[in-house]
């Protein structure tokens, strides 16, 4: 299977929401989905849905249906058939092969213990030490992951919300995993292939994924793919500072009425509040008429667990 060719001109506005179906959506998920839906609609663009179900052991039966129902309950309808990562494994493998044949990958045999001991702290998480970079880049039969041989560069994103994001590839990003030792394609590579295939122009995601955005931009450079615009929203946290997430057991959206959830998200996004008690369709219409990206708080975190 061939990789999608880079576009010769910029895409029209095409945004996307890409949940992992490991459980129901929570308020932080809705915040991201709502902001993306509003920004796409305000710019006359499309809003797409991708289901990141590549890591199947993390995806219990029925979780995808729950997510689709929750989006529909909140009036957030997508414009094209959802893309399921589990249906495009060949495309990810093809991208991996392109990089391997181009000499842009190497095998890594580091264990979790070695990584924990040798990785350097970076602005977006641990930075790989490069232990296996200088070893012969030929498989010796042992199970190994594959890392991107990242060329020295300055990776930058001009984020309208967070400002200029800039990292040194060697000291602040490091060679990251493209394929895990169990053979599963890594998130960064799958995401880059998906965004190119769906011709995504704009990615709104949480600020906890800034590191992923920078890695994906570097990977797009290696593959010759057009890079989307990246915008990073504040991450909602629990009272103790932990990110709202399925792993942390954050409350499902279903614990509160849909209108109440949407009103809370608009408040957290700094938008003009709608009249209380509007039907969902009218509430979203009001939100769209008043949507201003410039009002979104320029912070990396917001306490938002309470949907009052």
C-alpha cells in the first residue's frame, strides 16, 4: 500500500476528534470535541471523527458505541464516516517501511528499566538517551522496537493559543518509537498517516499532547507530508491536579445532562455564556454565533472536574 501523497496546496479547513475507545468520554474529552466542532463550523469546514482503536487490548467491547452515542447526545455530529485505526494497519506498516528503507530508523533493545534509568528529563517528558542509535541498525533476532533516527533540527509550532512552541530535536525530543517491540505501530506514526489520509488541516487537542504534536511535525518532515496547524487547549484536571482521564476514573459525561455539560465547557473555554436551559440545538447555535478562539485561556491546565 502506498502512502498518501502530500497535497500540492493547503487543505480547506478539516478538523478531527480522535478518541481512544478505552471507556466513555469525560468532560475533558467533551471540551476538546466541542472546541474542534465549533472552530470547524465557524470556519466553514468539516469536522471528522477518528477512532484510535489500534491498541485493541485497551478497547473493551461497546466502548466505541458509547462514545458515538455521547457525541450525538451532545449534538456533535461528524461530517464523514469515522476512520478506525484498526482498519488501516497496512498503511501504517507501509509508512514504517518507507522510513526503514530510507535509513531513518533503527532497532532499539532497551528495556523499561534501562529507559527509566537513562532517559533525560525534557519539557514534554523523558528524552531517549540514544543508547541504541550507534549500534548496528540490523535486526539480530531479538524482539526490538523501532525508533526514528531523528535528524538534528529545530521543531517549531506557532500555536494561536499557547504561542510559539520550539524544541531542539536532539536534546528536547529524542528518537521516539515508531513500532513497539510487540509489533504494534506507535501512536505518533499512526496519527501522522491518519491525518494525511483524512487531509486534516487543523488539530485541536489538549496541551498534554504538545510533545506529540512536535514529534508528529518532525515525522511529517521525514515523510514529506503536509503538516496540520496545531492548537492546544488547556487540560482539565481534578482537584488534586491530575488530568481528567479514563485511567484516573474521571466521571463520565452521562452523570450530568448534556446541556449542563456543554454550558460548563463553554465557560471553561472562556466563551460568551448561552442563556440557561436552551435545547441542545439552540445552545450550539448560540455557541457557534459567539465562538472566539481568542477567548480560550492561554494556560496549560484548568480545574474543571466540577460540572456545576
